[in-house]
C-alpha cells in the first residue's frame, strides 16, 4: 500500500464514523435520526473514534507526509500543503473541544456537523487535487516508503509493540525530507514550464 492509498483509507474510515454518529447511511440512517433512535452510547463511541482517528491522521500528515510532499519543491503542491495545514489547525481545535464533550449534550450534534463538513472539505481537496499531482511527481517506490514511515508512526502512537524500531522519530531526516530526487525535480520543472500538466484522476478509495 502506498501513502496515497493509506491516507484515502483513513479518510474513508473517518467518513464511516461520522455516518455511524448520524445513525448510519441511507434511508435507515435518516429514519433513525428522525425518530431519535440513535443511542447516546453509539454516538459517543463514534465521536471518540472520530477524535482519535483525526488526531493520528493529522499527526502523520504533518510529521511525515507533508514534509515529504514539500520536499519535492513543486509550487502547486507547496500551496496545497499550506492550505491543508490551515485546515488542520481548524480541525484540531474542533477535535479538542469535542474530546471533552459527551454525545447527547446540547450543541454536540452541531459541532460534529461542523467538523464533518470541514473534514470532508479537507479530505476531498487532498484526494482530488494533492494526491493526483503527487502521483505524477513521486515514484511509487517513494510513496510506499512513505507509507511505511507513516504506519510506524501510527503504531508508535497507539503504543503497539509491533512498530519497527527507529524507523520514525529519528533525528536523521528521511531522504525525501533532505532533497527531492533529481527526476522528481526535473518533472516538477517541466510542469512549471507548462509541459505535461497532470490529468485529473478519478477519486481513489471506496465510494461514499
Ligand atoms: Fe488528510
């Protein structure tokens, strides 16, 4: 699995948790919401899941993924990372407020709805703009290595003993942090000059 697939899976997992908070998808979810049969317990589990997933997701993006993307030296990707970081700041604030909340309390539904909207906006931008461009500029092998680094950080975050020791959190920078590869820079320069603009790709990952 490469970094793009891994992050898209994370996005889809969070989307599912929001759906669970809202009583599930489709007509069944609508009916459950309308008649108020979504229990506070179910909602609380989903709320905690959303907060935990987003905490880990924003951290692996900020500590591993975005630095690697920025290191490619592509102007468009650089702008997208800056925008993504601004969005993360908002999402993290919303998550920290929700972490202290209990499902069923006044205002929690609205706060979850705001968070869902902001996360969807952020995830869609990444999937439709950042990831397709990254696919053009970073080799599959580099994207796989990135996924390995992100997975290790995730495992460390969840306290798993399976985390490969020393693969993340080392002082030594990963190769792509230090310098984008010559081939990637050449591709970026060609595209800056107006040649070979990347084509839009269909959104990856599971359908929503
Ligand atoms: Fe993301």
